C-alpha cells in the first residue's frame, strides 16, 4: 500500500480538494467523481459526501493508497 503524508495548514480540507492536492486527480470536479463512485473511505468508512471536511488525524483511503492528514506543527 502506498502511504501519502498530507500537511494540513488550516482547520480542514474538503475531500474532493484533498484528492486534487495530493495529485490523485487533475481537478476538484474529478475528485467529486471519484468520491461519488464509492471508491473513497475515511477512517475505514465509505464516504460519499464530496465536500466532506477532512481534519488532521484522519486517514483517507482510495484503492491501495492511504493519505494520512496531519497538522503542521
């Protein structure tokens, strides 16, 4: 499984934007389509809300890629 560390510089990031920011898609719209397909889970639970707020400490998984979101110290 591929692990990606994402440093969050604000309170939260929307799920579709996170996928774009880590390079898994080219746009927020493409991120929304990925989420809508049911391919994304947050903390082990399937997430279908495209603009779900992702906070530091959460893990987003899509296929064999895990994105660990952490706050900037």
